[in-house]
């Protein structure tokens, strides 16, 4: 594990404890009562999961993984954070939803997992943490069965250029759009933490352009089935956003047409 990965593991262990009690972002009580944590886009686009084997990359503490299990998928969740995986396993036991969880760096997955999957799913703030998207795409192709599908739903890559600190009041460009080999170091209050606690963290992230994402999948031998862009998303990425009755976040200024989310499906021939 590189130093950056180890730093990010420490960072995500701290965020796991915060996220586990942040009912607005991760509603564990609602989930235990039977609510799905999945958003409307993925529910509609990835509708046929019953009986299928599903590998969830960067599953955090597994709410989405277990929500797919509730819909009949045979699930395996993978994440770097040992605290997140421990919580995922507890949630699986408490809810009686069958799931396998593995704690590993995504880049080490081929050394710890042998199976092949009908579906590989990853969503909701994932690409940012990956140091090498070409290797990531090859790992996806490796774990897919022939005819299997990869589904990604992610924050729009163009958003990465803007400052998303807790105190910003408007769109200000701050970060590069294009990928840089060295990560961007971000320090500040941990998202969803209580500002009074002043819990701060350091994270290392990498920006990827849209063409980086698509070309990585194409170079790994996958065929792009569709690419969609949406003007809403399930995450409050910037403080100056507004939440609709459907629970989705949008720009306050409706003249701002920058997409917030994209989804894609790619298949292995
Ligand atoms: C924003 S969360 C994923 C969000 C997920 N959709 C959710 O809402 O629960 C990002 C996750 O990526 C994981 N992660 C970061 N780098 C990773 C790596 N190299 N290998 C595996 N997991 C990684 C983190 O531990 C974290 O749980």
C-alpha cells in the first residue's frame, strides 16, 4: 500500500464513524427499518439484479451493497477502510442480509478474490480516490464474466474543478480538471462532522476528465452501452445547493446548467 493509500485509509476510518451517525447522508436507522439507500437513477438503470452476482467496489459501510442484496443480488462489497468493512459486516448480521465483505485496496483485489461477476457496481464519490484509472478499468474487466456489465454512477467530473470547502458561497475554480500523476492534497473539516468538534483530516485525491474515464474502460476491452448526465444528485457537493422533495440535490440557481451526476454502463463481450 502506498503512503497516499494508507493516509486515505486512515481518513476513511475517521469518516466512517462520522458518516455512521449522520442521518441526513447515511440513514442507518431507516435502512434497518427496510428503506433502500439506493438513489433513483441507479434503481431505474440497474433494475435487473435478482439472482445475479454483484461486486460492489468502494462499498464504504455497505448500505448500498446490502440494498442490492435486498433486491435479490448475491453481493460482495470491497473497501479500503477496515472500520467501514467491520460496520458493513455488523449491518449484514443485524439485518440478516447475506453479503460478503472484503477489506482491501482495490488494486490488490486480484490477489485476494478469485470469482467472476455478472455485475460490477460502483457509485457516489469513488473515482476521486483512485491513483490509476487504467489499472482500475483492467481490474473491472478481469472480474466480469463474459456478457457481464459494469455500472458506474458518479459525481460529474467537471465538478472537480470547483472549491467545495464548507464555507464557499459560489462556484470558484480551484482544482485541475485534467489528471495529474501526483495527487491533490486536501485538508480541512471532515464532511458531515459537527463543526464544533473541529475534526480535521487530510486526504489525497486525483482528478480525471471525462475522456480519461471513458478511454480507460475502452482500453480495458469494455464496450460502452450508454452514458447519461443528470442535473441532480444524491450528494450535497457544495454548500449552496438545495434539496428537493425527492431528496435529490440541485443548484439553487436554475440558470446553472452544469450537470451534477453521470451514469454509464459498459459490457464485456
Ligand atoms: C465516498 S465513499 C463511497 C461512497 C458510497 N457510495 C457510499 O455512499 O457509501 C468512498 C469509499 O472509497 C473507499 N476507498 C478509497 N480508496 C480506495 C481504494 N484504493 N481501494 C478500495 N476502496 C477505497 C473509501 O474507504 C470509502 O469508503
